[in-house]
């Protein structure tokens, strides 16, 4: 990528850092033993990237975690294992919230720091999250999955959101600076949960693009693996947006360079 765009360091450059390559190692290890997917989440404002998140989704109720991985979880180890034990019976069913055991590494570009997060559905339509920041501090919060056609416009109005209302479900989390909302496709028909189904969902989002979004999608297309845009996220006052990408492969990893 040349320097004529809205940002100058390619996404591939961030993924080549040791921290993301360590995440790649874990993802490839999980893929050997468990049904596992991975992907990227990009946070951005109108003219720049803000953060890059790599995620791993293990689609089994209780995976086998290696000692190396548990050491990687750091101060969050005990809380993470307890969270796995409190998993919901419908953990692998995505129709009532985020499926599987989810692990992420997020790089804050301005601060040059890495945060680790762990997401597990503990009740239908509720996901508990543990976040471990670069200082070793732990924060806990929750995602709620809202499908109520009356509540979705209300939240959009109260928190000055820009998410479209032609969606069947939205994942909401209240943070320090307002509300975060991610469009959540339920894909009730199992046949629509593949790459083509996600592409169709993404294309059908009624959304007014920012210029930077085209550059992000082009940059993603330059990675070694072919990632599919899955969904979008929004924040209060439309200050920050997100795009999530996934790789639909049981053997290959997003982070392979």
C-alpha cells in the first residue's frame, strides 16, 4: 500500500508483529484439535485506523488449553477458566448470542499497547467478557443481544447511534464513553452461515460509507488469506466504526503471512 491513502501502514504490517504471530500459533494449534475459526476486527474513525483486533473462535464447549496458552492469558487465567466453566448450555448455538469460546488480541495503534479479551456466553442473549489490559488490570463487562423492534430504535435515539434498523439483532455493550453496537446476523438457516451468507448480510447493511472504509477493504484483500467481511459496528455519536472479517477455513489461519 502506498502513502496516498488515509493511513500509511498496511494491516499486514501489524499482523507481522510478534504478538499477532503468537496469536497465530495458538489459532493453528486449536485448529488441529478443535473446530476453530479466526478473523480480524478493525476500529477506525473517518481518517485513520484506531485499533486492530485478531480473534479466535473455538466452536466447542470446553477445549483443551495448552500450558503455553494458559500462560499467555496472564493475570486473567483464573477468571478465564471460571468463565469457561460457567458457559451456557447453548454455547455453540449462535441463534441466541455469540457462539463458542472467543479469544482476542487488540492492538491500540496510538498507544502502541495490546489488550487481551475473552468472551463466553453465560446465558441466552448474554455474553460475559474479561479484558486484560497492558498494565495487567482486569475489566469485566457484558454484551446483550437485542432483537426487540421497539428497543432498537429507542437505543439508537438515546445514544445517538448510526446503526441501520433493517437488522434482526444488535449486540450492545455499555462502555465508559457511550454505547457500542455491532450488527449481529443470527443466520437461523444453517445453510446461510457460510462465506456467501456473510457476504450477503454485509452487502445488505444500509450504511453510508466513510472514504476510509474502501481502503480498509482493499488492504484486507492484500493479505495472504481471503477474508470475508461479516458485519459492522458503531459507537455513540458515530465517532468510531468497526468492520469484522472472518476466514472460513478449518485449517488455514487469518494470521498466516
